[in-house]
């Protein structure tokens, strides 16, 4: 008995309805609140044991429509600016559907999906200014892309065979990055068995860029102490404020010290596709560059990219060496379906891999890098516009320079003491989200709670930012008034 439907006609009709529904849902996204909580009764309904016996697909779909579809993260909405998320596009939706339909296994093989992934990687190199001979891989996202780059760095720069001997066989390995580097680096150091102590946290300047001379001094001190520094990590677009490190200076420091230079450009790297590419200048000189297309590339989750300048370094980090005994069932015989020499599974952690490349290929074919770049440029302008609204409002305060697409600000009327501002702004942020006005997120800068707006949203209009700049002081005044009025009898 196969799992295929008995009545293909019914599934086809239902599938067509699903597609219609999803396209309509994306088209009308602005009409709904950016976010609303999952009601308790919905959670209760979904809390059921593993189904032993099935039900009709049409009934399952009705449950999806009632209990699942209405309660998403909200990142498709034009007023969603929290954390760093992308919005997807109808093209991305359709491409993911087509890729799921083909259900290719993209470890390698002589197949169209591998040809397309190779082409997409070539485009990424071209658009990011990497040499044609560089290597690369599509992965789940920035965390894995960054880990991939750092594993190549470790393999090449450790000075001993870490893969064979393990990290204990040599001096402690250390990696240098700023206090603003995203927390992927902690997971990476833990996962690589280096321990969190391996990452050296270098202070930043007033613009949240790494202090390069402090980094130089730390590397020298660690060398002198018998440690083995192996990599420098720069960031193009930090999560907190959107700052970009002085990447040319970090490249020079890496050359001077013989270290690997990795750049985390999870979202910032995409600025290179826009007319404002000077904002991330220097990232193209990295030994490895990690970035996401599911953030500022506006493609659906999940898709991240790692590019590695020296193609042999990526293979050195992941390919099973013959001596280590690549298992017979994976050894490639260059014939038949295995004729194709590009074996993506030799470039990263995953063996079974899906056809992520299709949504990238389709989005670029349809929109072109110029159109995506124009949307990125508009987001940079919108961040500046919001910052100008904040500066122009007596009761709003900008908390960090706006270097790229992130605005950190707060409601700070003179009458309210500094000690009360953090709680007040936290309450304003919660109200913005709960009332369905907008979804910024938060950060804390020098102890000050900031409402943080990250613009990686191709659906936002200027009016959305104007609405936010009006809502924040209005909510602030409302919350202050409510706190001053005597509590109502309960
Ligand atoms: C999002 C992000 C990451 C992690 O990427 P994921 O795709 O979420 O795994 C790393 N660095 C920066 C700067 C990011 O914004």
C-alpha cells in the first residue's frame, strides 16, 4: 500500500485551493495585525497524542486554517521590524512548493538541482565580489554558515591535524571578535569543542565597531602565553545597532598575524547588492563570508550562504579523508548518477540536503539582483527617515548611530527620571506588539532599554514608520497617565 492518494482528483482540487488561499493570505497581510498570541483554546486543541489513525486531508487542512495559519510570527507584515527577519515573497512560496514537489536529494549527483545550486553559488560569488575559484555552500542559515567558515579556519590554521587528533592535541585555539558579535560564536566555540573561553571578546568604540588595536594587543598577548590564535571575526551589520567593523583594517591585521579572516554578514552583507555597497566595503576580502538570504534577501526560511575564498580549505574541513576511511557506500564512483564531481556533502555538515537553491534561483531570475538591491537601499533610507522622525521629536531619543538599517530609540520625556525609563519603554514595546500596531524588538545599550527597529522588510512604506513614531510617544503618555491615576477599585 503506497501513501499516494486514492483519489488524485480530490487532492488536486484541494491543493489548488491551498495555493489560492496562501496567495490570498500573503496579498492581504497588511489587513491583519502583525502579531497576535496563540489563544489558549487553540494550544489545548493542538495538544494531542500522536495520531494512530488518519483523517481526511481536507479535514486536516481545515484545522490548519483554523488553528495554525492565523497565529504566525508576523514577519510577513509591513510593520514587523523585530530581531532580523525576512518577509518572503509569493515567488519564494511558489519556488519552495516546486522544490518540495521535486524532493531532490542534493548531496551531489548528476541532476538539475546540483546544476542550479552550483549556478546560484557562482552568482553569489559574483554579487559579493568573491573570486570564481572560491567555494561555497547553501546552508540552513547564518549560524551554520558562520560555523562552516570557522571550521575551515580551524582546519587550516590550527597548525596540527585537529580533525584526526582532536583539539586537545595542540595548544588552546582562540578566536577574536567584538563584544557586539552575534551569539552564534558561542554556539560555534562550544560545538567545536574549544569552549567559550576560546573566543576573545574585544571592546568596541562609540560607534559599536571593534577596537582593532585592542584586538592586535590581545592576539600578541595570547601568542606570548602559548595559545594558538587562529581566526579574526568581523561583522558587517551587527544585530544590536547595524554597525560594521573596519573590515579593511581587520583584513590587514589578519595578514599581519597570519590569522584567518571570517566575516559574519548575516544581513549586512546584502547591502553589497544595493547602491550603498560602500557601507560594507571590505567584506569581499574575507577568507570566508557568511550571510543569509532569508533575512535581507527577502527569501523564505531557510537559506544561508557561506563562501570560502580558498576552495581547498572548505574541503579540508569536511571531506572524509581516504585514510579516515570514507565508507564504501558513500565513496563516489564517477559514473552513472554519481558522475557529477561536485559533492556538496563534502563542503559542510549535512549529507541529505534539500533543493534550497531553487527559491534563490527563481527569485534572482524573476526580480534580478538590482530590484532586490533597490529594496535594500529603500530599507536603508527608511531607517534614516525613522531616525530623523526620532530626532525631530522632543520626547524621543536616538540611542545609537544609524549606520545601516537599524534604529534604536526610546521614549524619554524630560519629566521622567532616567531610572524609570527602562520599565516604561519595555511597557511601550509590549503594548505596540499586543495592540497589533507594530513589532519592533528590544536591546539594551549602555544599560538603556531601546526599542529596536530592524528594517529588512520590502513591504514597509514610509507611512509605517511615521505611524510608529506617533504611536510610541502616545503610548508612553497613556502609560504615564495610567500610572499616575489612582488604582481603580477591583
Ligand atoms: C541572524 C544572525 C545570525 C544567525 O543567523 P541565523 O540565520 O539566524 O542562523 C548571525 N549573525 C548575525 C549578525 C545575524 O543577524
